């Protein structure tokens, strides 16, 4: 009686990682997207290899703010109509 219960629990435990991977893909988060976001943050000044944990949250938030401002600037430049050209 004990062996079937252990087998069922083992099967459930083995299936859990597969279910979590499926959930990640449904949300649209891929390794490629995460890597692209990290590259953007590094270009904005964030260094993930920095050892100083005391400045970690502030450094990351500052880089995220810069990236968000860049994205907002790109969006506004695409939606702002250009002035008419004189004839």
C-alpha cells in the first residue's frame, strides 16, 4: 500500500517542473526576451557582476528607469506627427 503512494508522489514531483515551464511560455517570457532585457539594462549602466549588494536595488532601479525613459521617448517620437513641410 505504501509503494503506490510513493510512486504517485514521485510522479507528481517529476511533473511539476514541466508544468512550470509551460506556464512560463504561456506568459510570453522566453530566454531570448530575458537576455535582451539584461543587455538593455547593461547598456543603461547596470552591472550584474558587481559584488556590492548594498547598491544592488538602487543600481537596478536606476537602469530600469533609464530604459523605461528610452522606450517612452521612442514611442513618443513614433506617435508625434512631424510638422508639415512647406511647399
